C-alpha cells in the first residue's frame, strides 16, 4: 500500500440463526366441524375423545438475520423472549385450545395449525424479515415445522 494512504475494507456480512425454546401446556380435541361424528372418530381416533386430552408442547422459534457489527447480535434474545411471551405463552399456556383460542373455533387444533397460529403471531411481533422457522413438538415423537409458506 502507498505510504500515507488509508484503505477502509468493509467487513463481510455474516448471517446467523438464533433459536429460543419455550414450553407450554394445553389441552385440545381433534374434531372437524366439516366432518360427521363418525368421520371424526374414524380419522382422529383417540384424539377425538369428546373430553379432550393434554400436551406439554415445546416450541422452537428460529430467527435468521445479519449480525449487526455494532451490537454483535442478530437480535437481542431478551426481545425475542418478550415476543414469545406475547405471541405464544399469553394466548396458549394452560388453555383449552379449542375453547379459549378464537383461531381454533373453526380450525382443527392439529399441530400443523398450531404452528401456523404461532407463526402468524410471531411474525407480527418480531422485526421485519427475521422469523425463519417455527418448530412445534407436540410429543417427543411428533414434531411439526412451519416456515411461513
Ligand atoms: N398430522 C397430525 N396428526 C396427528 C396430530 C397432529 O397434530 N397432526 N395430533 C394427534 C394427536 O393430537 C395426538 O395427541 C397424538 O398423540 P399420540 O398418538 O398419543 O402421540 P405419540 O405419537 O407421541 O404417542 P405414541 O407413543 O406413538 O402412542 C394425532 N395425529
Ligand atoms: Zn393431541
């Protein structure tokens, strides 16, 4: 480099994924108003039990974004925590999904639809273009992923 000439080299943009895990408890019944009682029983089996059943759900919320060069963060996890409180715990924890959550009044409370509900809540609360994935563990064996498609 020529003597006395300063060259500013822009730092490369780097992207990271942050996942925060949150558990909550809720009960539900798989039952579709657009099917007959017999069809509901046949399709959903024990999950159509009229008095419902419960789950300890686990949700993984993943955001993807550029690491801010000043803060070193994609987003502050403290803020992510607050969005999860607002978008997941407040509406869902210790609730009967079918009776307490208006979204499920006419939508079957499958884990697929629960993931969509959580996505729609979180996308409104998080900074634009950061939400990457919602992963819901209904049981240890049943895991649903939704990426807003
Ligand atoms: N596509 C989907 N299928 C099913 C869903 C769902 O959300 N999406 N949900 C259920 C039930 O709600 C349910 O509670 C599943 O419970 P269960 O079968 O007991 O759970 P496991 O598979 O983890 O338990 P096993 O040990 O295999 O019995 C059903 N289907
Ligand atoms: Zn269930």
